[in-house]
C-alpha cells in the first residue's frame, strides 16, 4: 500500500489518540480504560492507523505489546503534540489554574530530587503558588489539606488514589575526596574500617547482613536524624552513607558523590504517589502530577 499523504483534513486524530495511550501503557485494555472505550475499539483504531500509515507500530506476541522503531518515533511525536495541545488549552484560562497547590514529600526527596522540578514548574506556571509540606519516611497518614504527595512507604488511602511508583535499591556512596585518603575499597569488608553515616532507618545493619558481615564491627559511626543530613555529611567527606538512585541521582551526575562497590539491597519500602481521584482533581493538581510523572519517566 502506498503511504497516504496526511494533512489537517485527513489526520486521523482519534486513531492517534488511541495509539498514543496504548503506546504509553503498552496495553490495549489500559488504554481503553483511560479513554473510556473498549479494548477492541483501541485495537481497531490502532490497526486502522497502521493501515493508513502503511507502517507496523506494535510488535504483538501473545498478550504482550512492544513498540517497533516506527512506533517509538510516532509515540514520542504524538505524546509531545498532545501535551502541547493540553497545555495550550489550559493556558487559555489562567484563572482556572491560579491559586495554591499543597504538595507533600520527604525532605530528602525535596532537596535532592524535586527542587528542580518545582522550580521549572513555577517558571512555566507562575500563577500557581506551591506550598511544600514535609512528610516523614514511612508516614502512614497524609494530611487532608495535601493535594498531591510523593512519599516513601505506603500510606493509608483516606479516599485518595495511592499508586506505587518504584522500589529502589540502596547502595553506599561517599565523596570522591574521601577515596583519596583511604585505602582502596574493593570489598564490603573494607567499609568496616571507614566512618559510616547512619540515618534513622537502620539500613546499614541490613546492608552488612547481605554482605555476610557483622555491622557491629564497624568503626567510627556517625548517627543522623534523617537521610538528607547523612548525605550532606557524606558530601563533606565525613564518611560513607547509604542512598537510593532517587536520592543521589544529581550527585552522581555532578561527581559530588560516588558509588562504592556493587553490593546493594532492596529499599525498605516503595515510593508512592498520592493524589485525588481524577474527578476530584483541580487543574493545578492535574498539571503538577503530569509534570512530576514526566520528570520521573526521564529519570527511569
């Protein structure tokens, strides 16, 4: 079949919307739930689009979907186009999004990961004021005034949507300067001779247990009341801390911290996104949730 020339009149917007949702989810049923149509309707729209473009967009193997190179290319373009359309439509009525958004997260996530997200969001939406409320790790109850939260540990729902986003691995990090004044670290046992920086979650005991070493033999430990402060101490060269990729992503890129060894352990719990259900979300909450998800998608 010869490729059809597309223009504004012939562009198959409904089929593109079905493809874009299916491409993000890699699942026709989930795409149907998102768009409020049946799974077969999504499948029909995608096949129609493939025929119109004369290109295969998905690899189909049983119940599993994956994108072809053409599908990956089109998904990137389609997602960007739909996001720009949504953004433009919302900006037509700035009063509809003006006001305060109350966001909750832990101090460690805020300082080490989300501050840039909030800053860039404020540049794009200066009419939205953001109030950040501190959440403790493993905090069960999220105050009702918080509209959206990114937290560590599963909270109680209290009538809100709670979605597990990621379970991270914990690994040791230290400042590059520290490696210049200590013996070479090539085995977990070498850490027993270095100052260890503890947070309030007891992760060093679990890490040494995985390495089949008794944590009690460690020397020169320093204890801090949260991970954020322990990581600040690590940057200052005071010792070795344990962290997740979310907590030290920028540090590893900048070289202010380096990862030691290849021994890691699963984090104690997962990271969760807490929001109102879609029918109860404000435009502000909806915008910030999308912004946050996009940043996390780039990280992963």
